[in-house]
């Protein structure tokens, strides 16, 4: 796990007292303290649009930002689509809600998540056949709607647009644009130094030390595996304790 990012469900706990943002934050904080994980390790958080989560003063995110000032807050992708579908039509809203229920049926339970992950041949419908047949049947009834939404979100250019459907597509795309623009405001204004993507470019304007280290053939070979794996390697700060790349990373924090 040294050079790759893995997705895992860390924990699931019941809210004993209430569902306020402060209570949710304290449960998260207690878990991190219990596992000796610094809160500063959190670099981003994705939530739904509930007031307890995104409230400016008493929402979960506001409490998190008080402890981790640089955390990036976004709206969960599936819930963003849910909000857009709700504005588009009641039927699409209900159809996407079924998809959300199916995903939550799997992801909310650690055992189900692992079972689903172990069986690559599983489809969601096959998995639900033994877990929730009613939900499976409802999903099958809305197959056309779900396919329509999938086409819009992934392969819109392959969809055969009928003249009567153009206004619907335009409305949906405008809603997506407005929603994404507000949800990703922090990301859109974020400045990413070009050397993170290509640490070997524009070295003529850098210091002599950085120019010398930019010609390190060993590092260049490792960079061929991709910039993400390159920066995730634990051996770089150990093998090259004075490496210019590391200094450039620190300067951005």
C-alpha cells in the first residue's frame, strides 16, 4: 500500500444523543483519538446537503474546519446528482433515489461492502437478490430512467437526442453546471503548482540544487509510473532528505 491509494470504510457508529453537527464531529474525533490518527490527516470531506452537515456555524463541516483549517469540503457526487435529478423531474428524482438506496444498502454495512468487493462478478441486482428483493424489483422497473441518467452523466455524446428532448437535456446540463460550480468552488479556485504534475519541467528558473536533482535519472525512472505514485513513495524523503522536490512540497503547505 506504499504507492497506491485504497478506499476503505473505517468505521460506522450509532448517534446516541442527537444528530447535530457537533455530535457527529465528536464521534469522528473520538474515533481518531482512539486509533491515534491525527485529525490533520483529513484532507477532504464529502457529505450530503443536510443542515447538520453543511451548516455554516453549527454544521459538522464547520466544526471540522475549526480543527483542520485546510480541509476541502465537497458535496458527495451521488447526492449532487440526486439534487439535480430532483430539480429535473419527480420521476427521475425517485429513480435516482432507488440507486442511492441500493448503494447505501451495500456501503452502510462493512460485511456487505467486503462481500460485494470480493465477488467481482456481482452486479448490484445480483447482490440485492439475496439482500433486498423489493429494492431489486423497483430498480428493474426504473431501468430505463437509470440508463437515461447514466448516459447523461457519462456518455451524453452517444445519446440519440430527439427534438422534443433537447430542452430537457439543456435544462439538466444547466442545472449540473450551476450545481457543480457551487459545490466545487474551493477546487475551482485552487492553484496547483505545475511542478506537481511535471517536476521536471521549467527547471531553468529554479535554484541550482533543484536543477541538479531534476536530472536525477533514478527519480526520472520512478516518475514514469505516474506522478501520483511518484509523490506517494515513502522512500523519497528518506533516500533524498534534502531533495528539492520535498522542499517545494513544504513551501506549498
